[in-house]
C-alpha cells in the first residue's frame, strides 16, 4: 500500500521530463530552421549582389566599347572630310623625308614603317629642332585645320618634344614660323621665330592635364585669319590673335636634348578653309 503513491509520482516526473525534452527539441528545431533560413537568405542576397555587380560591370564594359567604337567612327568621319590625309602606310601619297639622318645637330633615322612615321635620335651633337615638310601642296591660305597623332616612345622626362610647325617660311627656321609642341613631361608651348628678334613665346611653357606624356596625343590647329586655336586630345588649351605671319608651309617637328630618343607620328590631316 505504501508503494503506490511513489509509482504515481515517478510517472508524473517522467511525463514532465518528456514534455521538457520535447519542448527543448522543438526549440532547437526552430532555431536550426531559423539558422538554415538565415543562411539561405544570406546566400541568396550574396548571389543577387554578385549578379548585380557582374551585370553592372558588363554594362560598364559594353558602354566603354560603344564609346570607343563611336569615337573611332567619329574620327574616321572627321578624317574623311579632310583634303589631305596620311596614315603613314607604305602606299603613302605624301613624300616625307625618310632615311638615315646625320647632320651637325643630330644623327639617327626617319622611316615610315609599321603604319607610323618613326623618328629616332642616336646622338645629339647640338640643341636642335628637326622638321619634315608637308610639301604636297603650296599652302598660301591663312585659314586651315590640321591635326596629327604623336607619341614619345623613348627619352628622358622633359627631354623630348614633338608637334607641328605652321605658317613656315620656305627656308624653314632660316625665315620664320610658328611651333606648337608637346613634351613628355606634360607641358606644351606655342612659339614664333622670325630670325630677327629670335624666339617669341606666344603661349609660354604651360602644363596641361590633357597631355598623356607616355601615350598618343592628338594635336590640332585651327586658324582663321589672325586667330589660331590649339587643341590637345580634343580639348582647347590655347587661343591667340596676332599678325606676325599670315601664311606659309606646315611640317612635323621633333626635338630632343639627349640621346637616345624616339618619337612616332600617325594620322596626319590637313584641310584648307
């Protein structure tokens, strides 16, 4: 008789214990499901973010490609509208000076090869400016547009410059002429020389963020009467009005303070207006 209440208490205890275990298992199950759900949600969010980043990157690349293609088309269209164009191919219609160079100022070479006009200096004897005339036509009009692409391939920083001469005397620097040059230290200059008063600094030496010192730069000159506009890579960097010289020839120009030095030219265009 005395054992019966203890059995009932034992059963009650076991029943309570089972409920506790079941409750704990249920809580654990909910927690595990929550963790799995959170992990899946985070993974999905990460995948969405990666997908969105990939899509944005692809869109940016596609936009760059479209812009590059549009720029190339615009440049081709621009070139097609010029009177004289020279891409420095083997079938070049313009007769530029080419061959081994050896003067009192410098020795080296000038060749049209691999689709560019390649100038190299192997020895500098004196400070010099060397040029190659554009002699396809006699330029008498004061109004014209002209451009060329140029790149310093080799040379110490600030020691190599290249560019364009215009309104140049038939005697070259023995007469008169304007010079528009960019150098491989990010500076450009517009000068005039009349062989009487010497060099006249039209612009002075100026820095431009539009110059790529170790890459291709497009130089453009647009003249209308006494007004001249100078552009580098499509950006206007200088404008001037003067009456020193109203007409004359044009040429490509190059200077180097030390050897070795090397400059490339490509895509020359000229249009009288």
